[in-house]
């Protein structure tokens, strides 16, 4: 029982800075627990009813003392706030060159697919030293992607994308949990994150032959679901071209006004499932909804395909 | 502290307070019929006792659920004494607890402890019994409404108990009941029928609390005895008052969330279901709602609910510590402001339960700031309790021991709360055993020790008999030891990454090698000892109820008004409405023969004592 490593591995770039804040809080908590705990015992023993101690003029109030014990927690609290806020922002914005991986959670497994096409279940292989950004969604209930060694956790919600990024710093195998209670077999919904040397990761990606990448599969689905009929060269239907759209502002007709939204994964997803909610200015709302017809995993592939068009320009 | 009376006219019994109504001094006769006297009673004392008994009975139920939980965590899938033979003797189960049963256990343990034990005991039981007595009123402002507020509880209790026996069993979506798990009928067995009963049951319990809180607010504002100024009210009354305001504003939000979820389940609405959602191969729903919306609504109530469960405890502990330290409460007015501050901040911190839900960091940082600020009023409370003991003449009765236990455990529960305030750390420990440890330090180490303290302290007034002090002390020390043995290690396994709400921690090699199994077994042994220790309390309670020595009017030599009337008080509480002359904490006042000075007793020198302005 006592071989307990008090602490999970530190295996991501966030881990040590979060642990520093954690240890600071731990020090504050221990310090005050001990000080107050000793005070309770000392006061209780010293002023027990039988003891003969000087009780003349016991204090009943003191503005000065109240001020002190407001000021001390205030200062400590604000230090923690500033420290925590800086880290929190840091953990929110992924670097631009992050490796993109898609994650779909369902009762009770993780389906993970790399941009290059290789898919895996309950395992995530990533190269060490490389920032990784997960785009995640759930097929049913809420799950939560939790890797203690990376000190990261992000809820995975049905009907929307959440993202999470981290930069592994140490090769190894780390446990992956579902942290949000998700039903009967919640306790066995987990897996492993395998952090590999970059070369080994490259080999792993192409193991068993190089299949189509997510974008290539997406291109196939783009045809299969007849998206291409309108969104490529169509003579009969007027639909916005998708080349170069990803990541750019899109004009949206909003009654008489036009507003702009950024064409991110969430917008593209909504445009496929609820095409009438945000229609590009200058187009009729004629696209049918694909709600219930495309699985979450296919949706991510189609989005990967549209993303892959971002470098290209529409040929008119 | 002693301000000479100079500008308010002559001191003495005749000086009426601002809200006195000397004409209103008539006494209603006590109802003679058994049914209206003890069952459908409108007497606040009887209603308080009804809440007390039903709360304590459910406390035993909730405790047994917890022991079954702990068994599974320490020895997963091993046959459990009694339950295995009763429930899982079928060959297909082989005496093993099924995982969905474990999920029901933690769901129902939390639901029962929060909604059927702590809130009803604190606000329903002690709030009802003490408020009119402590402010010098004959009853609540709306006695019939009070009766109704209790009688909304039995349907809730029946529904929650019945839900264990329907197809699919009781709810198992966690006490938080996040959709879609909670509303999708096939998501879990418990979502089949149990969840609907859970929702209805909580609606009843919530309405009971809303009715109660309206009554408390009105009573405290309108029915204070002559001379009972706001700043002469005991801390218990202040705490109940502010708690009632919290409930009155927060509960309607929970009620609406519960109704929306009920409609999602039974009427096909889509408040919380996203577009095209399909769970467990059920046909997709139309959708258009947001699961996160429910989390916001739920925590908008449930964070204040944590304060609903701790503020009355703080108030009662303040009174008990002052009484047994034979000293005025240190910094009375800052203590009142601190309670108000905690309540006010309590409304703007709910987002810290959702840092990992994908919240924008600007919003997250705001919640982080407001959560950090909770430390300030909490620090005032803790240091002022210490200040009260400082220079006192402390009598270690069972009630005082439990109150001091409350202070010590609340410190740990409070300090472990700062880990949740700082979002980067919270993201790591969210949904791990760290949270479980924290909440139990607040709700068991805090609220429950305060409930034990309050029962020992007010038992003579409620039932007219004394509890056994020696048994009370043994119960306290054993509870204190086993409580810490059960819950402290949770922080450590939590930090290590042990998720909460998992039926089997041993499936992960990560948790296997690391001593977690040993710690889980250690915690379980302590939890069982903690459970059995409560039998001492049960025995003491029942034995004292039947055969304890008769209590005098004021056995603890306390100052507040409930001790100026008989034990137990007559139906009408006070023969004459008392006139309050000074603040409630005038202990060991120089110039007074005894070391206490009841609020109704004039100070010999003709001074009127007010709490100090600090």
C-alpha cells in the first residue's frame, strides 16, 4: 500500500506549471490548516473551564483583527487568481501548428481518427514534443476526455465540438479516462495514450498500408451524400463554393442585415445539420438538412475535407 | 460593548421595540384532537420535530447506501454481506453487484443526503423549531403554509422510495442528473422510469423548501418580539433568514430545470437535447436544445444549495460556541456580514462546476475571481469562532465538542475548496475523488457535525429531557476519528487521478499499482466503523427521549429567548411575549452575578447592551 507515488506522471508541457500552482495551494492549505488546527487545540485546552488563566478583558471584537484576516486571504486569493488565469488562457489556445486529431465518444468507447486517416479505438498514438489538438464530439451522452498525466480534461458534448490541446513531453503509455459519468459501464470507458518518438509515430501512421486520409475519405463522402452536386460546379443550383472557406469570415444574411461568422468546425457542422439557421448572404435557403443521416465520424471526415480545401481558391 | 443608555428613553421592561404590538398577546388553545396536534399540526414545534424525525430516518438510509458503495469500491464484485443473498442470488449475477446498481447507489446516496437529510434537518427541522422561539413569537407567520410545507415532503419521500421498485430501478444519472444521460429513456436502466420519479420527488421537496423559506422570511421580518432588533437576533436566526432568502431565489430555477427535464422525458420537448441526438440506438430526436443549459440552471441552484446546507450550520455553531465559551460571540456584526457575503457571492460562482465544459476563459476567469472571494467571508467566520474561544471559560459538552469539530473540519473543507477555485487545478481534479473528499468535508465535517451539535444542544428544549453527555462524547470522538479516516485519503487518490462514480477502480492498472486499492480498503473499513458509531447516537437519542433526566428551563445557562420558556415549550411558546432588552451574547458580563444574562433580563446597572460596532 505504501508504494504510492503521490503524484501522477508529469508528461505534458502544462503539467509542471499546473503542479506548481497546485503545490502553492497545497502549501497555503497545509499552513492554514495547521495554524488554525493548533489554535483550536491551544485555545480549547488553555481556556477550558477548569484552568486558571488570566481572563481579564477578553476581546469581543476588533476591527483591526477583522481587517487582517480579510486582507490575508484577499492577497493570497488574488495571487492564485492571477496565476490561475494566466495558465487558464494558456491552456485554451492551441498553437497554430498543432497536430489535428478527431475524437468521437460514445457509450462506452473512444473512437479516434488521425488526419492522415488511421483510426483507432480507446488508444491515442501521438508523437512526443508535438502539440496535439483534439476536436471532440459525442454520439450520445456527455463524456469527458481525461488524461491525468497531462493534467487535462475536457467534456465531450453531443451536438457540438469541443477542443483540447496538449503537448506531450515524455514518451510512454498514459491512462485515458472518461471522467464524466456516462451510464452503466462508465467505469470501463477508458484507454491509453501512447506517446511515441516522432519517427516511430510516422511509422505507426502508415503501418498496414497507407489508407486514405480523413480528407480523402471526406471527399468520397462529399460525393456520396451529393454535396458535390451543388457545392462543386453546378449549372442548375446556385450554392456557395467551399474552397478557401475554412477559417475565413462568411457573410450571413440576417433579415436585412449582413453579419459575419468565422467558418470554423462548429459553423460547418451546423451548416450541414441545420442549413437554414445561418445562410450565406446571397443564397437561397434551399439546402436540405442532413440531420440523422451522417454519423459523427463521417461528419468529421467531411469537415476534414472542407478544411483541406482552405488552401485552394475557388475557380470561377 | 456596553453602551450607556442615553437617547432611547428609560431602560427597562416597558420600553417597546420598534415592531412591538402589545395588543397582540392572546393565546390560541392547543388543538385537542390527536390528528391536528401531532400529524397535521400547524404548530411550528411539531412540524420541526416531524422534519427532524423524517430527516434522521433518511440519514440512516443514506448512510447504508454509502456503506454499500464503499464495499464495492474496496472489494469490487465480491459478494456483499446480506445484500448479495437478498438481491443478486440469481446464477447470472453470481452474488455480484451489477454496475448499474452501483450507479444507483451513488445517485441515491447523494440525492437522499442532500434533499432528504441535510436541507430538511437544518432548515426544516431546526429552522422551524428555533425561529419563532428565538425571536419571541408564538408561531410562524403562516402556520397553515408551514404545515403544507411539511406535507409536501411525504410524497417526495414515497416517490423516491418507490422508485427503487419500478422497472429499471431508481434513477442512476447521478444527483446532478445531466442530460442527455438523464432524459434519454434507454441511456441507462434507471432512466427508464426511475428518473421520472426522481424528478417528481425533487419537485415536491423543492416546493416544500420554497414554502418554508417564504414563511421564515416573513416570520423573521414581521413577528420579532418587542425589542428584538435585527442586530439583536441570534446568529442562528440570521443564518436561517439569509438561507431562506437564498432558497427563495435559487429554488425556482431548479424547479424550472426539473420541469423542463420532466417535459423532455414525458412530453417530447427538446429543452436539453441537441439536434438529431440518439442514445442507445433509439430513434433520433428533433433536438435543438442544449445540454449545457441544464448544467447552468442546475448549478445556479445547486451551488447556493451548498450554502443552504452550511449557513444554518454556521449560525447554530456560533450560538453553541458562544454559550459554552461563556463569552460574547467575537465580532457579531462582521459575522452577520460574512453570512450575507457568502450568500451573495454564492449566486455568482456556479460556473466553477463547469470549467471543463468548454467555457470561454474570459467567463471562466470571472467565475474564478468570484470563487476566490468566498475565502474572505469564510476566513472571517473561522477566525471569529477562534476569537470567541479566546479568553473564554470553555465547557466541553458533547454539543461544544461537535461544534469545535465543525470548525476544524470546515477549515479543511474550506481550504480544499481553493483547489476548485483555480481553474487549471480544478480541471485536473474535477470529477475525481478530490471533489468527493472536499464535499464530504463540507457536508459531513461541516453540516453533519453541526447537526449533531445542534441536536445535543437543543434536545432538552425540544423534548424536555437531557441527552447522555458521556455517550455523546464517545460518539463525537469516534465519529471524528473515523470521519477523517474515511474521507481524508480521498484528496490524495483524487489528485492521483482516481475518477469518481466508477464502479470498479481496479480495472485500471494505473490505479492498481499505486496503493490506491489499499487506500480504498482503508477508507471502507473506516466508513463502516463510522456507520456503526452512529448506533451510539441512535441509542442515546432514543434512550434519552424515553428515559433521559428531565431538563430544566435553561440547562446550559444560555441567553437566547428559547431558554426563557419551559422545556419543552408549551403550545403557545411564551405565556407573555418576551421583551428583549439586549444582544444575545452577554456572557460573563462584569457586574452581573451569574455568567450569563438572558435577553429578557435587565442589566443591573440600567445599561442597555448592544453588540459592538466593529
